[in-house]
C-alpha cells in the first residue's frame, strides 16, 4: 500500500449546521506546544477556561467544565448523571435532536413521557406546565435551538415552571451557546450542554457542560452508580476540581482552542455577539426571501445562527449542495428526518456570522438555483441583503 500524500484538503466555507470555520486565533492557539495534562501550567489553563465558560453560560455553577468529547457526549453526561433506572423523565421533541434526547434518555432506564410538537414549531409553556403537573417527573429535557428545523424554543420561563413541581430542567444549548442568549442562573436551568464547533468558533471535540447546585445535590443522592464510567461527573470532578486526581488524558490542544474561543466571545461582549448574529441573519433572511425561499420554523421563532429553508418545488436537493461545494467551496446542510430532501440548513455561527459570508452564499446559491431552472430575479438576494445592512448602518 503506497504512503498517502501530505494532508491538503480543498478549502471550504463551512455554512452547514456545524462545524463552522474556526477563528484563525483559535487555530493558532492549537499550535501552542503541548504540556502534560497534570502540569501546573495546564491546571491554570483549565481554571481560566472554566471561569470564562461560566461567564458565557451566565452562571456561577461550580460544576462547569468541558467534557472531553463532542456535543452528544454533553447530552449523555447530563442524562446518565441525573437519571437513574425507573426515574420519570419528560422529553420535549419537535425535531431530530429532541428525538435524540428520547433515545439517550431511554437507555438510562427512565420512565419516559414524550411531549411532541410538529417539526418547525415550539412548545407553549402552558402545555409544559400541564404535563409536569400530571407526570411529576424528576427531570425534563428540551432543546433551545433545534438544529434540524431552525426553530428557537423560548426557555426563559421553563426553569420557574420546573421548580413549581421540583423538576430538574436540562437544556440542549448545542447550537445556541455563543450565538443567542443562554442565561442559566437567571432562567433557573439546572443542566445545560453545548459543543465547541458552533457558536464558540472552535473545532469539534469538546462539550461544555454546566450543572446547578440542585443538579449536583441530585447526583449526590443517587442510589446507583452512574451507568457510564467515562461520563461519571463524580469521577471527572476529581480531575477538574481542586483534587486534580487523574481520570483521563485531557485533549490539551482542544482545551487551548476552547480557551481562545471563549476569550474571543468575551472580548466581543455577549450582547454585541448576539446582535451580530441577528444582524447577519436578518440580511441573509431578506436575501433568501427575495429568492423565493421560505423558512421551516414559524415567524418569531427562527434561529439567527441556523437558517433552515424549504427547498423550492422542482429543485433537487443534492445537485444544488454538490454545485455549491464543488464550484464555490461552500458547504450547507441538507434536511434531517422529516425534512430530509425538503430543506436546506445554512449556518451563520460564530466566526462565520459576517457580511462577506452572507453575500457570498447568496450569490452562489442564486447561480445554483438558476441552473436548476428556478425562477430567481438575478441579483435580488444580494440586493435585499444590502438593503438590510444599509438600513442598519
């Protein structure tokens, strides 16, 4: 077998549901020489990373740390630590990742109650309160930013509702952290998990998790061991807390990356970052609408960082995405589950949420739609986006 050549993939603009392009400063940070995972220098870097992560999550939770695995590991961490066999769990699902919560929660041996809404919709707090009053679960899970549909679930009131019934609230913040407000303490969220490769502008590989004292107390009251050794927070905390006991070899370079990504978020300022994502979303939405594309999520609940639109009648999904990739080096996402072959997902997350990206994808998508015989007024998308930027200026 011949030796493979030097690694040199073609450049891509990653505008799918994740990963997005990492910020150049993050990539530079990853070239920092390695130190040992128990080196005093690295232990200080861990402390700094935790402190900044708390600021971005808007929490004082002591149990706030990046799990050494991707975003789905954060989901599993929260569930396996907070749920024991036989516990009642309510899962709210209106998309692919809500269904993933059902799958993972089911493997804990929980007694599941699945609350459903059609794909692209969100839950009403009253519906959730009625379900909690009836079921009286230990835990409720919900996705704040449903990546499969582009729907933005309001979660601000849910912590108070959960406390009415002594329920622990788990929130999936995988596609929301670093893009839209996530305020764990103010909203009474007991457990949240996210990922490194979206709003935080880093490569995939870490899953930031945070748990309230209520959640920690629930873990300490467990009658059975956590079913996963690797994701058992009672063991991991011995490494990330003051004891610094060996648990696993941390991914040093990824922690460097996350530290720099969090520095970038806080340098920009949380409100400024959320405003940037919204401004570029509005420009992209104006352009997509001018080209005849309709969003899958309801008006008023459309994510700024993940723009999911219906594929026009008569247009084939795969050829358009292949043309974008081969001719323009742009990746967008196809639909999942019920939206497979019916929707495109265009991400404007973290570093990629900027005007030049908006203009580039609108111009390229216009050419692809025209090649498919779609009736699009040439230049309409870019002109509409320009009008939004002009009005903001």
